[in-house]
């Protein structure tokens, strides 16, 4: 009975270590001295600087993205071609948005200049008024001048 428990325990340990070894990813790269380095995370957390190492087969797989070839770019259904198309659309939208923002800024500047001019004219008119609200109007137009003329 003790022998069966020992065999069962040993089998469970071996089986669990097999699953743990297969679940972990191992990355490898060469250091500045030419030595192989192994880790559970890529070199400096950049996958393109390391390779994935298969512990069972002792083979490595490059993690760097494959360069875009002329055939991949010419295939309209390829992922690279689709991504390039999306990037072009985004760049075009960004360019249009930048143009719109520039126009809006120019329009806002013109509006502020007009508001400043109007506030200065109103301030001069308020100085010459002979009403009970004269000082309130002067204060209001001074405030408009401060907001729009600076």
C-alpha cells in the first residue's frame, strides 16, 4: 500500500511538472559577450529583440515581425495591406481634422478681433452717455475689452 501511494505521488508530481513546463514561455537571446540568455520575458520586454525557445524540441522561433514583401503589399486581402489601408485613412482623417482646427482657430481669432473692436466702440459710447447705468455699462465694456483684446 505504501508502495502504491509513492508511485501515485511520483506520477502526480511528474505529470504536474510536465504541464508546468509546457505552459511557460521561454525567451532566448545573446548578450554582449555572446552567451545565450534565457528568461520568461523577452529581452528588455521587447519581443523583437528575443526569440521564443521551445524547451521540448530545443528550437527557437523569431518574434520579430516579418518584413513587408511586395507580394504581401499587393494582395488586397493580406493583413499588411489592410493595415496599410487603415493607416492611410487615419492619416487622411488627421490631416482633415488639422485643417478644420486651423480654420476654426482663424475664425475664432477674427471673432475675438471683432468683439474687441465692438467692446472698444461701446466703451467710448458709454463714456458719453448721461444715464444712471453709465458706470455699469463702462464696467461691462471694460470686462469685454479685457476678455477679447488680450
